[in-house]
């Protein structure tokens, strides 16, 4: 995964959704953030956003104890390089930690381990 950036969907501008920190939102006790990124076939990831690779995604979910709340299917098109996901958790600290990957390069290294640089 590369070119990891913030994504701000219109749904965050609805009643009841609160911005609690930079890029972090809360609704009814669930904290969430949305990110866009590009997959890297040269690291074993899929070609386009219509098919998001399980790795390194599953590794990220485990490391930060978060889950995917929305896949933004309307934006995940065949042939499109950019993928969009909304990540959620039961605490702001988990989402805040996850957001450390913004601007980083995330991939599965030679030892089959998650690498964030």
C-alpha cells in the first residue's frame, strides 16, 4: 500500500457525526477514519481497487485492533488504482494509532511480516 491519504466522505457531514480529532470522527460510541491508498502488485497486492488484497490489510487490522466499516464500493472500480476504506474501532486511541500509516509505505516484507516505513 502506498500513497496512503485522508479521505473525507460527505457522510461525515451529517447530524450526529462529531469530529473528535484531526481525521477522526465519532458516532454513537464508534470512532472511525477513512483513508485512500494504492495497492502495489509488485508486493503481491492486487491490480485495482475493485479487489483489495487481504494482505497487508488483515495485518493492519490486527496490529491496530480496528475493523473495516465501509468499503466505499461506489469508488472501488475495476481499473482504478485508488482504494477507499473506512476503519472503525471502539476507542479513539486505536484510530489515532492507525492514522500513523498516513503518508507511509505499508507492505508484507521478506519475513512475511508487516512493514511500515
